[in-house]
C-alpha cells in the first residue's frame, strides 16, 4: 500500500482514491499538481503544433481545490442483474459505485450514494427504469437539479419522482430522452418530472439559465478567470467584431459582449440556443445569437475580425475551416476544456494559415489530469 511519504505527496481526501478513474492526482500537493499540468501542457503543445513550448505559460490555479464541480455525471451498469451507478474505475472497464464525491459542493457530496440507492430500489421493483446516466448539477446558490438520462421507451415517472425527491431533496428533476450516447447531443426531449423552473447559476456577476442538456463549465470560477485573462491581455479590444462558435448558453458570450464592439454567437444545438437567447435577454446583452450551422451563419456576419472557437463541442469539416479562413480575420482564440479537445482543432487552425503565439493552461478540474487551454492564433 502506498504510504504517501514522497516529497510533494499527501494522503488523499477521498476514500475512493486509487479505484476511481476521475481523481488521479489527489496524492499530490496542489502546487505539484500545477507544476505537473504546466509541464504536460508544454510537452503537449510542442508535440501537437511543433512549436517552442516557451509560449505556454504557467498553469493558472483554481480558487478551489475541492468542492468546485458544477456538474457530475454518474454512469450506470447492469452486471449480474444488479444495477450499479457510479464513476469509471481506474481501468475504465467497470463502473465504481461511490459513496460521495469531494469535488461537488459540500451539500451535494453525498448525493451519489443517495441517488444510487434510490435507483437500485426502483430497478429491483421495476423493469422499465433503464437509466443510462444520472447528472447532478449544483448552482452557485446551492440549488440541486438531477436529470435521469434514458433511451426512448416506457418510464415510471411518478414513482421515480417520488423516490428521488425523498432520497435527495432535489428541487428539480428531469428525464432526458436521447439516442446514441449523451455526448452525441441527439436529444429527443427533456421532460420536467419535478419543477418547470429553469435551473440557473451565477457566473461573472450574471445569473444564467441552462437546460439539463446544455453545456456548462465544470468550474465556474475558473471559467470566469479564463475570459478575464483574455480581456486583460488585450487579445480582443473594444473595437473587435467577434464571431463565437459553439458558445453554449453564453457563459463567455455575455461578459465578452460588454467589452468588445460586437459578438455574433453561432450555436447549432437547439437546447443550448434556447438558453442562449433567454440569457441574452435576461442580461440585456447586445450579442447576436445565430442558430444553425456555420454554413448558414457566415454569410450573415460580415466584418468579423476575430473568431472564438470552443473546441470541446466543435464539429467543423474541412470546408467549414476554409470558410472561416476566407473571412479574413486576423485573430482566432481557441478555448478547450482538455488537451483532447484542443488537439482536434488546433492542427486544423494551423492548416488554414494561423500560427499560435500564446497558450495559457487553466486548472479547470483540480485533482484530475484534465487541463483546460486557451490559445491565441494570429494570421500568418
């Protein structure tokens, strides 16, 4: 057994450390985690873009090392006819049932056990539960919303609602009916099982709504730091005309629109677009929402000089990237929640004539190996 006596190491806080595949850095003191993420980001950027790693800055820390997570997805497994809900194990081949998660806010950390127990009880009593995933979301005000993700088919709405509300005291409960995998964003419908009030949270001084399926940053405080850093560095000025691709519900769009000349936000996912429009109205933002594909959006946004791409959800083909290059913009900013997202888009950006000049890592998920990256590219 590891005694955690090495320099820079400590005894992990979580009882599931060593088995759970999410938090793999809890045995390192936080400064060592940041050093590790800085070095890994430098190596990754050098390999991916074939540039000098000196352009990669030190990893920006999270204000909170624990209790920062706004959303947690618990996945299900039905092995030996026993329903299990939890997180991926370290070997990623099995689901690890967990009692609590130290990354969630203090009042939500015990929810994995409560939700798992409630769903196990229901699955033993019903043969039409079929929950593929359960999502926990906690707002800045501590409001908890749960969503149960299922494929189309029968579902015991009434008993599921009563059981989960009793077990968790959640204020909102949704059923998300989807096809494929949750990451495919192929949503059939979102049903309100408990409360039709939109879930909201506060980011950068603005209270924003997000449906159960709309993307939200996993760490709101670090999301605020990312946009603040971009504005402080002057990568976008008060005369900038910005095209933002895949903005989600507007976490970056709204504070950005207060600082630049104009923002056109192109969001193809219908649920996120609905939230984006509502949030722009709620905050009286001058940003212009644009539904549909980039092919539809580009002819309607003349005069763009800067582009922001949110890499984690971007779905652009070669023609789309070429169309972006044809806009004649001088600056492109790439936001990515992890190295994988960055690695998919950054090479495409260099192919259309942009070169990276600065890269900033952000510790969006302390205790895990994930590192967010924000990079500025300039036209050659």
